[in-house]
């Protein structure tokens, strides 16, 4: 059943606030964005980094930590210094493996180096702790209960690498989901046959207790799958947790379900292996409401259909469900239809706060080995504030299939880094229809087109290249200066363009079609003015979020957005 609501475009308090500033800016010469043909562009960055990007996380040194599983045999990247990893519990190469299963990709230099993970990180989860260190949890086999940390390394420190803690978790976490909490800990939920949650780090490391979660028992399919549940931290401090076809709002502090949301559409599953994707839509300043958007998935039974003699690949789900998770009376899913069906897609919030990229994946089949046959090459942009029926726009198609075990992250320059795809148990490069992908590509959304150069803000203060992140506290004022090309001719007429806003984005941990901890907040603009004597330069003061419930502590990217065109971001550390 498809239905489009007639409800009005979301209330946007920031808009009212900005209206008079825009007047100033228009007079001062900042332009209204012209309507421009959308499309975006693909660029090959690396033909092979030697490791397939099953998991990716951008850190505040502008390097992306990439890792795969450790037990499929040799990768195409040697360990540093001729080292070999000898792990008798390793399934594929117990007597020694001299290849890397993790890499650090440096965005600025478009280069990479091998990193060393010891135990298996297969299908695991992660969070960036408030100090900017990636904390990865779980995996498989010898890595089921381990936690591993990877810091944001100093430039040139080639010895900077992963550290591991054995048996750090209370349960095996294979296909679990993490969400950073306002206190900086990770909430870790689910995993294969794990109907429970726990926290990391532990106040007492010997405390390996977990909290049982009946909701995960209720929502599993006949094979006990509802893996990688979608988790979002609501603005009231509770956790929105979606598994397969419905969600709850969990007060994790009291272990109480405070709200139950209705079944999404016809009840078809949206979580692994029927992997759809999910985002918490951008939050307005001092938000009173929050919405979640879940797109794609695969009908019940699709995974089984890909097995056995018949091997049919059922068309994926083309529907999205959008729900106001803060609605305490009767929250309802509003169903919208994407231009094409998609399973194993990724949803990434673009830094302009106006667009969500839906990218990667297939139009049929499911997640799992050899379980899809038709890649969905074309990303789609979803514009949450447009009217229903006018929200989706198909983008330029990729040339590379990004199927099972592919991932994508937002970079500070506004591009999306896309990698991975390995629907095979091993690295298979020949005699397979979809060879294991070791390359990295960038998808540049339309806002990066040259035609937008005159509109593109550039942050001058704090220095975007100064290295250290700007330090801010909750509710504090952050003063920014930015410029917009002064030679720009004045033009009017872009639909919905022309406003200046400031956004703050938490870089997610992306794997298996879900970007964990992804969060975008519009910041309240307190004051904006032209800088005297410096044509095309403006100062703007923004108010940081008031609480760690709105923005858990850590590193965020801050962008100035002119119309729909974002600047390059700067790193901000809020604590
Ligand atoms: C990886 O290495 C194998 C074996 O040396 C080679 O056949 C294959 O082409 C390489 N693949 C890539 C993508 O570099
Ligand atoms: C898939 O097949 C297995 C094994 O035959 C069966 O137990 C399970 O119920 C099936 N799953 C679904 C979702 O139909
Ligand atoms: C992939 O490679 C492995 C190891 O070389 C091989 O055993 C397996 O059959 C290959 N898989 C496919 C789908 O060809």
C-alpha cells in the first residue's frame, strides 16, 4: 500500500530566524543558488588499496580507517615492515598471514598505508569515542568479544596502529550495532543470536553483564535474523531501535520500552540480510521533533530464494518509511516510493542538511554471499523538505557494482568516499560476475559542480587547515568567518536556495548499509554580518547544541551552507 501524505513541509524554526539575515546577505552580495541540473560525478581515487572496504570511519585527521575481515586468506596489501601475523585461531591462514586486513586512507594525499588487526573484525561495529579514537567492537570467531581502538594518528607516525583488548564484551557481537551515548560510551545492541545490549567501555572491566532485550526476540525472522538493527539517539535521550519491520523507543537507563511504533508498511524486513538503510533526518536548532527515514530492504523470503537450485533474485523493496519518532500520541509511517528498488543501499546525510544520498546496493536479492544479481548503480538524492512527490532525484550512475560488503562515508570536502563490495567468501578477482572490489571512488554530489563555485562559501576562521579542531562547549558561541567569491554576479531564482545556514555533522561508522552514529544538526545562527572592508567576507556566530543528548561529545564537521552549497567543513571538538 503506497500513500503520500498531504502534510506540509516541516516547520523550520531556523528559517524564520535566518530570514532577516538573508536580506542582509542578499544585499551584501551572497547569491541565491541557481537551479542546476543535478547529477553528480564519479572519480576513481584508487584502483586498489589492497583491502576491501567492508567498514569505514573518517577520523578528525581526515583519514579514513578501513577494515575487512581477517580470515578469508591473503589480501592484496602487505603488512608494514614485512611483518606477519601468526594467529593459530585464524581460520584461513593459521600458520601465518603477511597481508593486512585494514588500511588508513589519507584523503588529502590520496594515499594509504597498511594497518594491523590481529583477531577477526568480520561484520563488526564501531563508535568514535569523545577523544576521537575509533573504538571498534566485536567480530567473529576469535574476535567475537574483542574491542579494538585506532587513534587519529599524527602525520608521519607510521607505527601508529590498532590495539586490541580480548574479551572486552559481555556477549558475542557479530552483526551488532553501536550508538554513542550522551556520556560518550557506546551502546551495543544485538548481533547473531544475541538478543541483548551492553555498553562499552565498562566502568568495571570485569563486569560482562548484558541486558536482555525481548524486542529482538520478537522481531527476528525464522532464521533468527534482524541483524544490524537501526539505532538512533532521539532528542529526548531515548534510543529509537528498529529491527526488521518495527521499532521501539528504549529508555536504556531504566530498561523500559517507552514507545512502540507501528509496523512499517506491509511488514517486509529492512534489516540484514534484507538490508535497507536508515537515517535520523537533520535536526533543527533546539529541536522539538525528530524524524527517521528508512529506505529499501528485501521482501521476506528473499534470502532463501537466492539459495538452492532455483536461485531467484526477488526485486528489492522500493519503499521508504518516514516517521516522527518524537510523536507521543500516534506516530505513523508515511510511505514514499523511490525511483528504483534497492537492497544494501547506504544512506548518507549530505552536509547541506537538505539532501540525503541513497547509494550503493542492488535492485534485487539480499545481503549475503552471491545473493544479488542486479546492481543498482545510480544513487538517488532525497530532499526531506521538498513536497511529497518531489523528493527523489536520480543521480549519475556509477561504473562499479557496490554490492554486499561495500560502504561509503562523507568526507570533509563534501564528497562521498565509496569502497568495498565483496559478495564472495574470499577475495575472488576472476571467474566471478562481481569481482572483489579493492578500489576507492569518490561521488561528488551536484553541489560540488564548478557551476556552483561562485556560490561556495569558504570558511576562513577558524582555520580549516590549522590542524587542531576548534574546541567548543555545549551552548557556547562559535564565531566563524567565511567568504563567498566576490566577483559573483547577482542572480536570483533558485528554488529554495539563497539561505545561509550552518550545519554540524558527526562522521559515521559505516558498514552493512548502516551509518552508525550519523547525525546532522543545524546550528542556531545568532548573528551574521558582512566584514567591513573585505568584500565578500562575512562573520557569523552560531550557538552550539545545548546538551550532549542533542550532540554526544566528540568531533564533528561544521559547514557553512549557502543555499544548498556547503563549504568545506572544519573540525570542531565538543565536550
Ligand atoms: C590482487 O592480487 C591477485 C594475486 O596477486 C591478483 O591476481 C589480482 O589482480 C589483484 N587484484 C587487485 C584488484 O589488485
Ligand atoms: C529459509 O529456509 C530455512 C531452511 O529451509 C527455513 O528454516 C527458514 O524458515 C526459511 N526462512 C524464511 C524467512 O522463509
Ligand atoms: C573464490 O576463491 C576461493 C579461493 O581461491 C575459491 O575456493 C572459491 O571457489 C572462489 N569463489 C568463487 C565464487 O568463485
